[in-house]
C-alpha cells in the first residue's frame, strides 16, 4: 500500500507506475486531440469537448490543489461526480496525487451506499451538490471527510469549489512518485450477489488492465469510444482514445433513450461502444425499426450479464463488414479473465451446446491468465493444492490468477481470506488465485464455460445443481423472456423451481397468470426443456413472475435470492 513517506517521494522515478503518465504522453504528442466529449442533455447531439492537453492540465491542477489543501498521498477520497470531463479530470487528478479515489455506484440504493461510505472512512468528499446534501443529512457516515469539494456551478455550505482547488494548484505538477504496489483506488462491487465490498486496486493492476484491453481488442490511440458504463470510460484516455459520454443515466441503463446513444455514436464517428446487455436490448430494436445501422463501429462490447445469442446476431448485423461484438468475462476483483467474440457465440456447435445444457461460453482466457477449476469449497481455502482440481469438463469453482487479480477488500479481512488462495507455483501475476464466486468448467479447447454463481447453486438431496445449464434448456421457449432456477426448501433438500418472466409485450403475460391457462403453459415449457436434454426432468414446477428484480448497475443480473424468497411464499 502507499507508504507514509510517499509525500517526500514527489519526484519522477524510473519505476514510477501511474496511468496518469499515459494521459501525459498523449497530451504531449496530440494535445489538440479530443479526450472527452459530453453530450448536452436533451440535445441532438451537441457536445461539450475537452482536449487531451486541457484534461491533463486540469488533472495536474486538481492533484496539486488537493495536496496543497492538506491531503496526504494514500488518503481515500469519495468521488461522486457525473459522467463527463469533471469525472475524468478528478479521477486522473486523484491518481496523479497518489490519493485513492473511492468509487461507489449510487444506483445500489441509499442504505447500501451510506454503509459503503461509512466503512471506507474517507478523508475527503469530492462530489456534486447532491452528494454534499447527503453528507449533511447523514453526517455520521461522512464524519471522517474533513475536506469537502463541490463539483459544479452550485456552491455548498462547508465545501470549497473544485475551481478553488484548481486555483491552488499548478499545471507544472507531474505527480507523486507512485509505485506499482501502492494502492490506487477502491471500487465497490454492485452488491448484486451479497453486500457491496470495497475492492482494492493498485497502480500496477490498472496498468495491467490497460495492456490487456490493448491485447484483446486492439484499441488504438485516436479511436473514439461511446461509453455507457462510466468506469470503463476511464480507460479510454489511458489508451489515447476519445471518451464520448451519451445523454443517459448510467444508474438506470434499462431506461436509456436509444436514439440519444445512437445519435452520439453517429455524430462522434465512434469506432467502439461499451454497454450492458440492457442498453443493447434497447439500441438494437430501435435501429431495426428505423432501418439504421452503426456503420462506424469496429467493435461493440457488452458485459455485466449474459447476452442472448439472438441479440448478438442482431447486433452484429448493424455493424459494418468486419465489425465485431465481444463479451469480456470477469469481476470487479479480476477483469478481464476471458473473452468471447460474436463468431464463437454464434458458432452452430456452441449454440447447440448451450441450448442442450452446456452452460454459457465465455471464451478463451485472456493473455497471461491462469484458471483452475476446483471442487466446491464452502469455507476459506488457505493454499492451492492440485488435489482440489476437478477433471477437465467437470463443473467446479472458477479460480483465476493474473496481474489484474486484486489483492483484497478494504477493511474486510474476512472477505479477503474467503476469496484468495495462496500459491507458490510459478505463474502469471501475484502468488494467489482469486475465487471468482462462479461455477464453470474448461472444455478440451481450453475455453471457459460459465454455469452460474456459486451462491446460486441448488443443494438438493441428490447433490449440488448449477443453475445456468438447466435454465438454458428452457430459455428458448416463446413464452420465456428470461428464467431463473431457484431452490425451494431447506439447504440439502431444496426442490428445483423454474421461475419464468413472460415477454412483457406479449399476450402471453396475462395468460400466464390465468389459472385456467397456467397449467397448459407450464406443461408446454417443461416439455420444451425435456426435448433438449433429460436433465430438464429435474424441474417439476414452473412459476410465473411479472418482472424479475435485477441489479441497478447493469439492469441484467437477476436478484435470485429475492426470487427464491418469493417462490418460497408461493410454495408449488
């Protein structure tokens, strides 16, 4: 972590590691290239533009201004800033100063967010006026944040403006002498599969992620990326790319207005776009209805939840010749681990395998990444032992080792111990595996298949059951928009129940809740699954739910515990 003497190390050293140095490199070689383009709300589409030279200079002023205001390198800073130039300048300014930005998704809900703020005990708050209002209403949670900086035109009582911080700084400040092992940031998980946890990032991990993105997707300086997920956008400038922030609320991607994102892609000449499946599910049908393509996009990326092959096929049809769609696999704690392209997803044999209960293909491993598939362990595992591995093709826990694997969680030694497995084997990255919390297997070609979350497995009298392979047997039925396999009953005696969300725009939705027709619909779904695999016989009951609860970050990950509790009340 950052040493107490880091403030005295404010010199440029040959072993200095900081992604802000990449920003400086592009600011020096292409100062007039656009770094950030932010769509003006409600416009069609007008941008507020900032160059690499300007964003780098702002980050220097912010960095030196914060240090001049009394913050010490290594101090944690809660950052609540809207997507755009302020977010980019503040993030790179904090990294440059050796400060530790704490990024918490406001979409996780007020209670969870306030708990995260209290847990991290930040020395400062940098945010919009709304964040400062929260700090006044809930002072106990923000009690350690002695320095408060308001971002935007509105002043706020007890806070200094970001403009004033910049005025205290200087364009000449290059940054603190951060090393690879120094803490760089704390990124909180979404909390979709448990309480949100603060993932510790080092400067070396950010550097490794930038190299992985270059290797996997061929990102090049001068390209333009439309980023519907702001955290991903922070890599753009480190790659010399222009970040385009469309007019949308990233905490509610399923409610985005697709025409505004498509306009942003067209008018910026974007070569790349990253969005959750929930966003692509709105963009693709919009383009199809309007007869519009996405002719400038060389690549379309999606992550956060599985994306149906049919949607991938329709998305690729909108891209120009040679345009590709990709889905990286990983987690906040270790990303990327693997990557799958549209050609692999749409391969006939892979689709047949998925439809027949093989799980979801997440692709070949990222460069310099080692994955082990281990027997399911309910408690911590101190050290790796080869005897823990299962045979190739058998479902088990996914453990990953790479330079992008994070070392642990802030102020949560119990969670850290449960998620890391030490090893003295030679291999990529540090001497530990990260337990991904997923079930999966490696096939004979070395490709990774995802079979569901470890915590979502069913524990029946006949053994553990991974949910995704079974769900895939039923997912193609015309009455199924999406489905989730949940266990009803006590652990060890759970009975599998398939919960189905019917298509919302279909006449099937009301029919699914009419008692006279429900039995016929249930029988049709069960027969559909059995026609694909005998494994479907595991499911005896189907329940219909009008709208699945999902995570706020991607609007795609199903809150299965809520569904399970709901199914328990129904008790088929």
